[in-house]
């Protein structure tokens, strides 16, 4: 596979993972010197952060022209296994696979979806395998290691090609152990498209990221927050926070989307004694299934918000150049805990978007300096009443693929450069949870599906949530207004299935 960055108007081959950027982000000498100083401080605080464990001389970071083993293992995310995130989303990684690649999915295979990817989207003939799962919360990587058929298949692909890539959702220790096993069997290089597991864990930790962002960009670059290590500390900080903020959030450090968020109205706690606050918090934590929740982050839940943007980056090996800021998206969320339900190109003003891109580039440069390689995004909130007075607060680093980067990369494969088209990602959830089968969905939406040779239509991203009445879509169209119309038409048709 060729990994390349192309000018916005240059057509690209379907086989490539291509990273476009419209952002002219300059990191000057002072920025580089400051970034280096912060990186040195972080390495003093955690000396092993930039070192990968000894997985053998044949295992290394990188992404080369060779077949892929694509695996969307969510085990590095808190609550993901318990909430069936692997089961629901593991097929989403099919959007990154091509002819001759190996895709590993959690649970049962879905031949209808596989045919859709091959025949309708034209993504190529991909070998799909599902390992035996010994335990409902077993990680996908560990299950692969214990499945001889999968290890043998991956080893054979590696031997035939002379090398192989592992393209993981997140570069966990399990992914690297799988790479090591394949390398030892095949005796050829295995390249992992991600950082070492220690750094992967760190960048996905909200507590660590808040510390880094404050060091690099200043304390005003993050919301008011504190790390708490036990109930007494949480109660003490909460009593102070509710006096300063109308709404307070609690966040598990390594959760994704809204799984690990709890939102508290300050008015409900201001008059309570410490013992009553502790009892109420313990009950809420237990109801959410947060086992062993500490440490966690207590933070201001800010408003009013002008937006919740996400900056999408590809971070190459440091020898290959600086981080590429590919896009700034506006994220759509739902409910009090801000559950992600989609996104589109940001409509914030150009000056604000450029500022977001520049700060994201600095954050990317910092973790690149620590040894980071691969897909990454940074989430922020824009606080204020007007863009002129708005404050950018960075809230999370996603050192992994996700709900916007996978569709964005797929759109580049399908139409050459998604920026020349309307682009929209959205989730639909049937209010009654009525199951939808892949053939039924495709038949109902037949004339608005994206197909080979077309330049617009809807793309089903994964079949994982169809059994619960949920669908995840990418929309590509000639312009943004048409993309929004297509999404509304899709929702209308899916609602009619009930």
C-alpha cells in the first residue's frame, strides 16, 4: 500500500491511504524549541514513554507497501468491552481494507456486508475472519493470538508478500504481541501503524492529555479540571467546583465518546453535606457500571458553546515530515453526556479554524516528538458568545482511528478528495430498536446508495448496530446541502421500515 499526501486537486488510486490537507500550518523555530522542551519534561516524568517494549527486530512502527491485517480492537478503551463496542464496530475497519488484505472481526461474520463492500463499494476482495471468543470481554487481539487459523493465515500472507502491516484501531499491547507472533512465524518484517503501547495508552488518557495541553499551550487552553484519586478527594473538589460552575463533568480517563462521562448539575450539590455528596456520587458511579473508577477527571462542563470541533491528523514518522492536519470537523452530539452522533466540515470562521489547526499541529508535533505514529485526532470545545471572543479549550486526544477519520479516509478512496464534495457522517437509531438486516436496508435505500462510478450517495459504514435498530452512515454528495438532503431521505426511508 502506498501512503501518500497529495495536493487537493490530484486524483488518487483506490489502493492508497492518502492524506490531504488544506491547512497551511507553519511551526516556527520557537514553536519547535518549546515543543522539544515540553517533550523532555514529559520524558523526565515518565522515562519509558518513548520506548516500545522489545517485540523483536522484525517489529517496528510504520506503514509500507504491503498487505494489511486490519483489526478494530477496542479493548484499550474503558467500558468498551462491557458495552459491546468491539462487536458493534469491528466491521467498520473494512473501510480501510483492500484487495488481498485480511480483516479480523469480532463475533459472527456478516457475508451480506462483505459482499456490499466488495461489489457495491468496490473495495476489493478482502479475506474476513472471526476468531473464536472464549470470554465475552476477551480482547480481539488476544482472541486472534489464540486462533491458529488466523495466525496461520496472517503468517502466510506475510511470507508471500515478504512483509505485512498491522493496521489497528489503537496500538495496544495485544496488537503488538500479535505482530510479534506473526513476525516470529513468518520471519519477515511486520509494521504496526501505531505507536508503542505505552505511548498509545498515555495519549488516550484524558488526565495525561490535559496535563500535556496545559504545558504546551498554557493553562487557559484546557477547561478547569483536576485529577482525583479517591472519593474523599472527589467530594472535596466537587464542593469547590459547584461554587464556580453551573455544570460539572466527571470523566473516566480512557473512555470513548460518552461512555465514561457523567454530568452533574451544581445546584443539586451546593447545599449537601460531604457525606450525602459521597453517597450520591457512589450510587451514580455504581449505576453506570464504573468499576474501579479512580483516578478520574473532574472538569467544568462549559457553555455556551459555539461548537465542538475535532481536528483530524495523520502523524508520520518524524523522519517523514511534520504532522498533517487533514480536517477540522464539527461534531454532532446528543444528550446530556454528549454522545457522538455524527459530524461534518466545520462551519466556524476561517480564522478560528486556522487557529484550531495550528494548535492541533503543535499538539501533534509534541506527541510525534515522543514517538507517536499513525492516526490521531484532538477534540475541543469553543466557548463563548461570539467567535471574536471565543476561547478554545482542548478536552481529549484520540490516539486511534474513529468515527470521523475512517469515513474521511474512505471518502478519499472513493472520490479522490472528499473536500471537493459534500461530506456528512451521521448515526440513525430507531426509537423502538427494531432490527434492520443489511439486504433490507440496501433494498430500501437502493437508489441513494453510493456505488462504484458514482460521485454521490450514502455508505453504510458497519452492520454492527443493525440488530438494535442503529445505523452508521457516510454521505458523499456534490455539495453540503445535497449531503444533508440525502441524510434526511435515508432517515425517512429507515423510519418507514418500522
